[in-house]
């Protein structure tokens, strides 16, 4: 089975599980953009951008917490990256 980190994140639901900024915890929405350092979601009709390094998150209904700081790469490189 392919890990969530190796699948495209665009179009998936993201929920912030933990953050260096406590006000971000619990924010959620549809992933609409991803760069090397950021991930953007559509939350209540507003585009919100987070620094990957500042959040841990869940995708869809997964139980696997993803630490954004571990994936400071472009999405194209992340999808093809091999696990160490």
C-alpha cells in the first residue's frame, strides 16, 4: 500500500493536528496548492496558506499524522521520493 506522503495531496481534505501556532490546530479544508515550503487549503471559501514546517496534519480520514517539516520538497519530488 502506498503511504499518504507519496500520494498527491491536491484535492484531499487536510486537518491541522498540531502546530507551533496553537491557533492553527483544528483548521481544515481542501488542499488547493502545495509548494516546497507551504500548503494551501480552501477553508470556508477562503484560501489559507500554512508553512509546512509549522504544522502536523492528517489527510482525509487517515490516522497517520504527517509532520510537514519532514516534507519540505516540491510535490513532484515528494511523490517520487523513496522512504529511507
